[in-house]
C-alpha cells in the first residue's frame, strides 16, 4: 500500500494543467463569488475559529477563501508545491467546513474552501493522520 | 471633450450599465439550474403570519444577524446603500436634466435635504476608508483594487457636493462629476460593484440557509 507521507507529497510535480482545468470548470461560480466579495470582513464573527483564536484575522472566512482559492485563480493555477502546502494549513487547519460562515452579500464561502480543498487534494496535498495528531504540518 | 462627456458618453454609460446588468442577469440563470431537492422540504406549510407577527419575527431574527455582532457597521452600511441610490435618483438637478433630455422626470427631494444626505454618504465612505486603513481584519484582505472601487463610489458624491457648493472651478468640477458618474455606471456590472445586482440574485435565488426567500436554484 502506498504510504503517502508529507515527504512523499513533495516528490510529485504539480500538475498545473489539471489545476487549471479544475478552476475553469467552476469559473462561472467561483470567480463571481471572489469578484463580488466586498472585502468588508463582516463574515468574521460568524466563524467560531476566528472567535476562539482571539479574533486573529487569518481565521476570517473571507481571508481563508481569498488566500486559497483567490490565489489559485489569480495565478491561473500556475502554483508551486510550496504555495499549495501553505494553503493546506489555511483550508484544513484554519477551517473545519462547519458551514456556519455568514456573508451579507450571500456568497457561499464554504463551497469556495471545499473547492480549494479539492484542488489541493488533486495534487496530493492534504493533511495526514499522523501530521494532524502531531500538528507538525501547522 | 466637455461636450462628449456631457452628451454621448452619458448615453453610452447608461447603455453599458443596463445591457451589462441584463447580461450578468442572464449569465447567472445560465450558470444556475433548479435544484432537484429543496431544503426545507417543499411540502412544509408555512405558518400564516399577521403583520404584528411578522414584525415580532423580524425583530427577533435581528438577534442572529450582523445587527447583534456589528451594529455600527450594519447601520452605516444600510444608510450608505440606501442613500447611494436615493440621492442621485431623486436629486432636483438630475431630474431637471432628465426632463430636458427625455421629457420626463421623477420626484425630487428638496435640495437642502439632498445636500445633507450627500454629506451623510461622504461620512459613510470616510467610515469605510477608516475601517480599511485601521482595522487589521479589514486591512488583511484589502488590496489597491478595494481603494479604487471605494474611490469610484465616492467620486460622484464628492464632486457633486463640490459642484452644489460651487467650490473650486465650477465647470471643471461639473465635468469631473459627470465623468465620475459615467465611470461608476460603466463599472457596476463588471466589477466588485456588481454586488448591487448579485446581492439580490444570491440572497433570493440561490438555495441556502441564509436565503431571504426559498432559493430554489443551485450552481
């Protein structure tokens, strides 16, 4: 059985073409969501992780969506493994996808983060069980 | 140049604004489809509410909204958005121009009132700018683009205020005012300002927990 540890995750080259294809497939929805976000930060208090981390802005739902999916679209999928690994912490550690985030405009933030997870997972970037328990990937 | 800004560009701006919104509206319906399932289930009969019950229900609902977490921003943003539409549409000067050009006009608010309301809009913009500059949670997601969008929204009101009080060189201020309004109209359908239309589409048509109506569409 393939043992995909974090060190192994780094070995495979990033398939930017595949990322681009994934991004293009959902462009209509995701780009509109990203584009219409007014960057007002009013979603902040609806996130329990934001509240639990002394209102640290990096736990804000909009920040998490912009700095993961937003970056992927901005770079048109041309990202390296280092950046994907950075995003791993944002979309898995800083968000539990509880779906409680509230946007006054009506942007569905969890779907953006879930999609960012899918893109990362397609490149074998996801937290391992032993990583999560040791928190060494944070 | 002044003639072009005051003449054809006004029509061009309105055409782009209206066609742009129509295009975005149809694009939204092309990209979304009716849900195969609806949550909550369709067969749940909604309780008939009297006017009193509705008011009590709405007031009680406010507890779970931004009104509770951020009352100041809720008030400022509500006031800003209402006046942003109200002031230019019901401004006496605009309605006179409308009457001269197309032979019809809407009601007009007293000039002294629109002057105050413009001042209120400017204060609201200053508040938003302050949040962007000094509040770390807003600053962290702010880019130059956000300032540009804020400037696009601010410019027609600031120049209109200057023009009404005849500050600076009147003709130049008026030209910039007209140009600022045209830029705003043109950019609305294609930029972040598109939330003017998409707010309603997202909150009323897309099915999710926070829909205002029973949103029945999905992406």
